[in-house]
């Protein structure tokens, strides 16, 4: 979208940011490029499930005392058999070993909480999932992958899948998998794409209060057609760009809710508005990152529509993820047509390629807990130069 130079943020040198391409690996941090759960093709959706903590995957070990992982008994330096180490990675409900982890906050996982026996070495690996497996600059951080205690700063809600491998004092080895829950508040929508360092896509969230066109009819440019019908990266980020701040009547959140890398610029405004957007990944303000929109306090019975627009008509394969109250509510693969999400310049017009991704319906129970149902949009899913709802 409209490009204005913004300042950069310096991350403390004590952290190890994970920087990878789509499906890439680092030997230190990531051991799998597979996506967790199933995802549908051609803009389809996938249910996130309802597990609050997730169970570890199974296996066998020679000690017979735990089903997660494998090991074989070793021998101590004195020649006597050393009892094999065992794992205990099954998570139940609000398991205190992983409780209270929130997006963008530093948390720790202690290997000693998941292993029984004398351990000589630990190694933690983390599976790349959701937008972390798509963008060049995965935005979570991990420190101490070969330490008993690993420090972890997630960038989104939902499950993060770790593998903990240990070597016992006698040389025996075992491993287990942990599905670590990261709590979330309200509704978050994330957009990422494979060419996020070269192509400018934009994420839009439509107000639930009307079904007006995405842009003002008759507008001659995208920027002149923007209005309060949508939350976008011109009217909902910290630095507004020729637009008044979007206001759909939701109360601001406490300022502490914006004390995160994605939204900490709002601290300088002394307010944490709803809805709000992270920086525009337009190769100027940001590049190689995920675009995010957050609404902490949606109401029961509302329906929001998500849309992705190709601003510069360059090739891309966009993916969208929706999270509600810490659960992944939907995952959407790129549409198959048009190829590469671009159109012929003669057909582009003002609005270009627009993908109406999904409708997100909000449910709030008697206890105030939020859940969401995501449904792919089936009418005018992908259009060219058509701004209708």
C-alpha cells in the first residue's frame, strides 16, 4: 500500500531471531517444515480443534515406563548399568509446566519438568508452522536450544510443537513431543505470503455492521477509496496514512495489551485501540514479515469478513490464519486462480486481484469465553477490479 519510510526496531542482541524461508530449516531451531493440522486447498478452511494443551506423540523406550520417545540403557563410567532416562511429556488441561504462556512474552520451558533420570544433554527443536513457515523472518524467538531450560518468545496464539531430545548419563537417548499452548485474547487475523520481500499484499477486515463495498465506489485509486468500512494498514496502524483512525465503537484495551513487539508502537500514543493493525509489509515500512490485525473484544453474534488485495500485482501465494481466544479457528490456502495471484495489466483496473477469504462468526458463552466459526467465502471469492462486498 502507500509507502512512507518508518523507523526500525532494534532487537536485543541476547536473542536469536529465527530467519528462514518458506519450508526452510535451521539445525539449531527447527526440525520440521510440515504444517501442523490439515489445511484445505483453493482457499478452503481448516478447523483448529479445541485442545487447550495438546498431547505428546507416542513411542516406546526400553525402560517401559513412558510411552513418549525411545531409549536404550547405557552403562556408567564405573561399569554398572545406568538407569535409562524417561520422559513425561503428556500435558493435561492447564498443565503448570506450560501454563500462562502468551504471545510476544518471554517464557521458559524446563527440560527437568519432562524428564526422569540423570541427563547428560538436552536439545530442543521447534516446528515451523502457520506464518512462521511462510515468511522470510519468522517472528518468534528461541534461546538455549541445547540447554536444560529454553527461553521462548512466541509471536502468535495457538499451539507450538516442540521436540525434546535428551541423552542420559549412561549414553541412552530418548525424545518426546510437546504441544505447547500459547494463550490469546479476542480475535487475531494474520496474512503471510511466500514473496513477502518483493510483493505488496494488503490485509483487510470488514466491519460486521454493514456489507458496504470494500472501497468507496468511483474511487480512482486504492488509497482514495479507503474508508471506515474496513480495518486496514492505513487507518489502524500506529502511524496513520491520510486516513482517520478506524472506529467501530469498541472500547480501547488496557495499555498493557499493546506491550508486544507487534503493537508496542501504540504505547507512544498512550492508547491500545480496537481494532488495530501491525505494520504494513510493503517493502518500505516492513518487509518479509506477517501482517496482523487484532480485535480484543468482539461481541457475540458478529460476522467479520477477511480480504486480501494484491496492491502491486506481483506474484504471491497468500495464506491467512484466524485465531480466537488462543485457538486456531481457521487456516486458508491460496486460491488456485488467477495463477500466482496476478492478472493481466489490461484487466487490472483500480482494485486488481481481491480474495475474499472467509467470514468469521463470533460466539461468546455465558462465562465470556470467545470462540469463532470460520467459513470460506463462496460468492465472488476472487475478483479482478471489483470492490463489492
